[in-house]
C-alpha cells in the first residue's frame, strides 16, 4: 500500500470517487464526475502500473496475473471494493 499511499490520501482530500492508473498517462481522479490528472505527475510506465496493482493485490491475485501480460489500466474506487485491472499482451514500444 505504500506505493499508492499519496494517491489514496489525495483521493480522500478531494473526495474523488475513483483513481485511474493507465500506462502512458499520469494517474487521474474522478472528482465530481470529471476525470482530472494528478498534479505534476509523470506519465506511468508499464512497470509503474504493474507495481501499483501488485501493491494492493492478495497473493492469490498476484499468482493469477503473472507475466508476460502487462497492466494497462487499474481503477480503484473510493471504498476499495472494486479493483478493475485490464491487461494486454506485451507489445513493442509500450
């Protein structure tokens, strides 16, 4: 959880309903229905997105989501009840 701690704190401060971690763009938050990028954040790499996802997964989930797949999108909602993780095959240039 340490990896995403600052994002969860920001989520609570802004009363955001969702956080989106997507490869190629900065983390984003849904605030009052609009999706806004996290202030001064760099675009996420495939490794960033995977590390964030794995930081909140159980051991069982980690075993299910093994490489060579990569994480392209991770969505966490406010009550942490929903974790949506979409994956795609590794592609050159990503």
